[in-house]
């Protein structure tokens, strides 16, 4: 596992990370979230052993990153921000070089290089110089080098940055497939990525952890958790939506009703701890309202993110 205890980093008078604690276990796909300047990348660099902490400790699968950096780094696949690489090297040569650095040689190196080239869809550019590649392909080369030695821990800083929707889907599927026996830590500002691949999320702001839980637990903190959306049919009477607004607002489980789309869409916001769906569905049925759409929200992670990071700021 990864064990982080009272981890802190100061750059002169600037406290980038302020004594954070958390543990990550095999099978966890941890989304590490926070606004710009929150300390995400600094924390990931300390886990990977590229930045020395000012205080605290990091242990990776039993290896203290400060006392035994090579022991820890052998187990880590790291994709830093920007995916730096030797631009003058071809993709194939670069990956072979990474294999040699990682102590993988001969037929085993060839097998692993071919495997990551196939996984990351790099076959068409395998002999191109890295400097000629698009940003998306460079990112995929960075992911390939992180996976080459089959690490137990993956530290990925913005892994889908610069990828098109198809490539993002491919990388997310890859991460989900790897998560069974590995620890995966993903720093991202793309909240949909948390839904797509993560089973846990930590939010950091001002160098401190301000939230830690599953994506569903964080969504439950949203005022729109269990909110019911109704879209009234254009075939119905204009009075239906107006009547519905008053009737829905009177329900015990409802805190307020928001009006959207010129009055045809209503968002029924639940009181904390209540679930208005059953009562709303009964009203729709009993009153005979013509509704084209009715669905329940899980909550809005972006709203929760803004609220908890704004409090720190």
C-alpha cells in the first residue's frame, strides 16, 4: 500500500503541502482533485520520490521513499505532468531505452515494448521521432513508459490531458483493467474522469485534504442529491407545469422547485436526508400530467468541489 503520514512541503515561505495523511490500498483507483496550486502535483512528486518532503513520510509497499528511493521507485510507474521525453528519439527506441533503465532486457524487453505499443495504439508512430508527435500521442508514449515494467503502483498526473474522446475512453478502460491488483493514483481536474474510473476521491485545497470518500459519498453532499427532474410534454396543457410547481413544492420531502426551459422543466430539490421520488411519481400519475422525462440526480460533483475548495480559499 501507499502510506502517507504528516507529509508537508515548503518552497521558501510558501507552504505547498501542509501535513496530509492518507493510505491507498491495492485495488484503489484514487482520484486526487484540487484547484490549481492546491498541492496535487507536489504531493504526487513526493510519492514518486522526485521531490523531497519538508516533513513527514511516504512508504510505498513497505519502502520508505526517502530512505530507500530505488526500492520504492522500482515499484512505481510515473507519468508526470507534461509527459517529458527525449524528443529526438523515436518511440520504439525510447521505450527500449526505458526498458533497459528499468532492468528489462532481451526478449522480455521486446515483449513488453510490443505490449505497451499495442495497448496505447502507438503502432502507426513507432518509428517516428517523439518531437514530431501530437500532444495526444506524446501523452500516450508517456503512459506506455509508465506501464512498461508492470509496476505495482501507478502515479498518473493528468493521464488523459490532450487526448481526443476515443483516446480518453481507451485510457480509462486500460486503467479500469489495471486496477484489480495495482494501486492507481490519478491527479485530474476533469471531474467526469472521477466518475469514469475512480472508486475513491481525495480533494485537496490550500495544501490540506478537505474531503475523502467515494465519488458517490461526495455527490451526496450536493444540494441536488436525489433531485427529481421533470420535463413536461409540449402536447400537454401549459397549465400542467404551473400546477405541478405548486403541488410539488408542497410535498414534505421537497425543499424547493426550480423552473427551467421556459417553465417546461422542473427540478424538484430534496430536503436533506429525504427522497421525494415516490411522492413525485404518484403526483404525476394521479394528476395525469404529460411528462416526457423524469429522472433522479445523483448529485453534482462540480458543485461540491466548488463549495469545499471555496471555503478553504
